[in-house]
């Protein structure tokens, strides 16, 4: 039997993630990302997908099926960090923060702030960034937090508020 070639097929890599929805449901699966890095990562590939204007993204679930997930209803997404492979220091200066999100979800981690001037604060960074999903580094990996579900932020760094 000959294999049918689909000229519309676009090769993708799979990035394993865990998603917490506003309903409290936790989804495990894989994002489909472009094969650009030696290994797909939550820091580079997931934000590129989640910060696109499209309202939905596909998630491959463990049984091999695909679910279409509404970005607006995602509170956070966790995945393996590329930090072990190096290069995180080039993302900016770390600021320890605690995000209190809707549905009693708390996320503690480091926000990597790209310094535009010598006095960029967490407040300045968050007010100037237009990304819908904000990247934090936790001890166990990385997490993307949906800005629209952040209720309160505690800046644990030494910077003045």
C-alpha cells in the first residue's frame, strides 16, 4: 500500500504540559509546537502559541485524542523548564513574586524582568507587557499564568513598590 502524501501537513513537536482550568479541572497532554529548538520548552514554545490572538489551541490528551482548549479559561499551564540546559540568565533579572489567582490558586516563583532601564520594577514590567500569559520559574519547572486570572501580586523582591 502506498502512503498518501498530504501537502498541507506541517511537522510539529509535542510539548508535555499540565493545565489548570477555571473550573478546577486539570488537564494533562501535549501542545503541538514548531520544531525550532533541540527540545521543546515551556519558556519559549508555549508562550509563542498562547500569546497568539487565536482564542483556542489544540491539546493532545493521553488517549491520543485532541481537545480544543479556550485560552480565556486557562488559569495556568505548567511544564518542564529549559533552565537545566542553561540560558535562563539571558532572559532578565529574577524577581521573586507570589501570584494569587482566581479559584484560590497561588503560584510562587521568579519573574524574569528584562531591564529596559536601571530601575525597572515588577509593577513596571507587568504594566508594560502586553502578553496574555506571564512566565514564572518555579523550583520544579516553569509555569505560564493567565494575566486575566491574576487577582493579587506580592512582590517579594527588595525593589520598592
